[in-house]
C-alpha cells in the first residue's frame, strides 16, 4: 500500500473523524437550519408589523374623514374656535387612532393561538369603534347647528343646548338640527307676547335658558332684519377692540360689508359682518366685537 493510500485509510478509520466533504456537508446543513429559523422569526415579526400597519391605516383613514366632517361641515371656520372644539376633538382622535393599533401590535405575538388572537383583536376593535363613535356623537351634539339672531347679537346654539320643552309649539322646520352646517335664523320675543310669556322668559333666563335656546321662538332670519337696522355697529368700532392691521386685513376680503353685529360662541365672541342697507349677512370673522 502506498503512503497516500495508508494516510487516507487512517483518516477514514479515525474515531469520530470525517473528511473535508463531511465537514462541508455539516456546515451547509447548519446554515440551512439557521436560515430557516431566521426566516420564520422574520415572518412572525413581519406578520405582526403588517397587522399594526393595517390597523393604523384604517384608523388614520377614519380619522381623516372625521376631521373633514367636523372642521368643514359641522364647525366651519372660524366657528370651531368660537365653540372651543379643536383641542378636545384632536386629543380624542389622537388617542383613539394611536391606542388601537398599538394594542394590536402588543397582542399579535408570534405563535399565539389563532382563536385567542381573533378574540383579542375583536375586543380591541369593538372598544376602539365604540370610543370613536361616542366621541364623534359628543362633538355632533355640541356643533353650532343654529346661528340665532336675537336682541342685538347673534348666538351659536348646539343641539345639546336646546330647550326641549313644549315641542308641539316648535315649527316643523326647526324640530331637527341640520347635519350639513349651521342654519341662520332669528329668535325674538313676539310683539304680541302677553305678560305671562314675558315673565316666563325672565325666569328661564335666570335659570340659564335664553330665548336663542328655545326653538318655539325660532323664525326665519328675515323676521329679525329690524335688529340689523337698529343694532348693527359701524366697522370702525372694531379697531377699538382689535389691532388695526388685523381689522383691515380681514375686512379687505369682504368689501361689501358696511356694519357688524357681535356673535356669541361657547368659548369666544366673534363678529358677523353684514351689509346693512340690504339686510344681508356677509360672513363671520375672528374679530372681537367689543
């Protein structure tokens, strides 16, 4: 036997020994195992992230639709500021949008049984949807559904503020608050009101219920034009209560306006610009009326 043959035989017979081919085969097998484990781990993480991103995208879409509904239809500028809804609504929306997807990320653990995962996700989505609808309903109830012209000023009135007594005395067109934006109306003491009605209004006012909150007195805006003629103030008065530059800038957008009346909001007073000689409402601007 040659020297090379003997050496090869010794290597084959060595206990626990293996040739280079065996070593290479074992290395490949080990690499495959590690790659498979890595791939499975990444797949589990990927599924978890996908669930989070899907939940987040759906929540964000609903949030954008809610923002459009609230700030373009229910609280058109600048009424959202007058009613003080911005911070509360954005906080509510932010918590609802962020919390739901984060909970999904927390419960979608790799290896979790399918029925347990479905149960957890159902609970999360149900609670999130209930919180979202509750918050949206609260904002809807506080929307300025009516811009009411009273004795000397306009007032913003929400469905939550309406006096629901004596519904049979309310005209049909004022029994439902609009969902498509504020409606302009008037609410004045009838000229033929008897002493009992006048006393009732006084007691209601002392109890915190003003005439602009009582739909039984709602009438078309045209019936309050006399108030515009008698109570509208000259635009120059706005310079007493606001920086002159700000007044000029905002009035420049409404050249037809020639007078104004105050507007009472839940949080702030603003200004309603009018064209007095035409009994026409021009716009609401964010200027202090006094």
